[in-house]
């Protein structure tokens, strides 16, 4: 969990369609104010072999207090055996944007 007021939570999926569905579900649940979806190339070690795949990364903008709930939501709705779920504290940003993130993630 982060102590920051805001965070970016990152995950990846193996298709654009899955990334867009997950991003939409998270934003709809107000666990993030926005999600950015974009193609990446990943090189990683998995089960003793170096793999290389095209993936789709999702960056979720959220409040720090929602990181645990968002991480659980991602894990429950992801089809990877071990999905990447990384949170980074936001240490600065435009006050108006951060206020918008806060407003859009309130119930």
C-alpha cells in the first residue's frame, strides 16, 4: 500500500480487447479515474525460459487509499497465472488533475 494521496497502478494483458474491458470495468467501478491502454513489447523470464511477447499495458490513475482494492480487483478479473500489479506513488502533479482523480474515484 502507498502512503501517497495518489498512485498509478500498472498491469499488462495479452490483448487489446482484454485490456480495454479491464480498464472500463475499473473506471466504471470508480477504482480509478482513468486508464491508459497501449501496446508494449515484453521480454521476461518465465518458468526458466526467456520469453518475448506483445502485451497491452494499462496505467490506472487512482487515489492512494484505493490501491489495495484496485489490486484485488485486477487480480480477480485477470486471466494471467501471476499478473503484473505494480503501484507507484504520485509525488507531484497538477493540482487540478489530481483533484479530478480524487473526485472521480469517490463513491
